[in-house]
């Protein structure tokens, strides 16, 4: 790795070792928002760096997998990785429960220094996984700062991940250009089930572009305009990582495209990702073909 390399995007957050339980059975996968998002960004042609924390026992497998896809990594080795159990009790992919049995700790400001990047995406699992100082350091050194609300809204109580009020939300959102939420998170924070009102709620707090994923697709609010694109998956075998992939792809495409174009690309790529467990590894030709077919 170069001494002070330049990246298009740095994805920041802890790798997670996931156990996924659904009506189809039990699966074990390498997860984490940064894992799904970084693969999407790399597939879209960006030079990508992951900043994360994980255990030595997972290092060779996880980092080797990233390197095989052209993804650089800066890793802090910790006594244990973040381990997450995801339960989908029904076929409704928006209905799930999450549990955390161990964590890899908090990403600090020192861990996000020593490189240059145009955009940064914060994809964490729970509150406290990234320090305020690290967020500020990313804000100061990147043209675009994006974040997924999940890592700020979710609080670990015992092994349960639960939604709790986010008092720091107004201050944090002042630092964010691109903000991603899902329908349940938006309803909790904005106090409305109307997704159009919900994205306006976040925009009124200072966010320039708001992404909201729901069961049927992606809604984006940018520059005072709404952009929508549906999901067209043949199956939902790879539902876990939907929002992470969507945000990762949107930011990568947004570096060179309009919000409307980035919305279509993110929705199409995410549609294909949800058909297979793990991060997106299909060709861009498949994404282009789906866009031509489904997103006129």
C-alpha cells in the first residue's frame, strides 16, 4: 500500500460475523456494512479502502477476500470480532430482530488518518462503534460524508440491538451530505409512516441527500426533488446487506452521476445483490441489462 494513498471512497465500520436465521434455515456469512458497501463501490470502478476492526482469527479470510476484489484495508486487530445474529421470523424482509454477542470496539480518529479520499461512508452496526472525533476527522478530509442511521439509532442492551432516541442527531446530521435510513428507522425518528414526509424531515435537519430503502425499492430526496426506483429481485436469498449495498453503490455512482442516475444504479445493483448471499460480485453488464429492462 502507498505511504499516503488516494482513494475515491473510504468505507468505515466494523466487519461482522453473521448468523442469519430465516424460514429457509440457518446461514453463516461474513457481513458488516463496510463489507457489502465496499464491494459495491469497487464493482462500480472506484478505488476503495475499508477501515475496520476484527479478530485475528478472521483476518486472513476477510482481508484476503477484500484484496481479491481490489479492495484495500486498514485493520485494527481486536480480541474478538463483532458477532451478529439476524432473525427473520417471516418472509417479510423488513421484519427482523438483531442480537450482538461480541463487539470489536470503537473506531477512533487515529484509525481514519494517513490516507486521502474524496468521499467517506460510515457504515456501523451500533451506537458508539465510531467516536465523534473520528466522524469529525472524516468530515474535515472528505468532500462527501455519508452515513447509515443504523449505527447511531441502534443501542446494545445485553445482547439485544434496540432503537433508542438519538439526542445527537441534529449535530451529527449537520456534518452529513448523504444520509441513509430504512422505513422502520425513519418512522422511529421522524414519527411518521409516510416515507415522503420522513425524508423531508431529515432534509430539514440539514442533510443534502436522503436515501430511504423499503421493501419495494429506494426513495431518494435530493435538491428538493424525489427520485424513486424499485427493487426487481428474482428472490430474496441475499436480503441481509440490502441497505449497506444500496448506500455503497449510491455514493460510488454519485461521484460521477446525478442523484437520479445514482438512484437507478443503486436500486438495480441492490436488486441483483439480494438474490445471492454475501456482497455483490456480479458484472456491471448484469446491472446495465437490468437498468435497460426495468428503469426506462
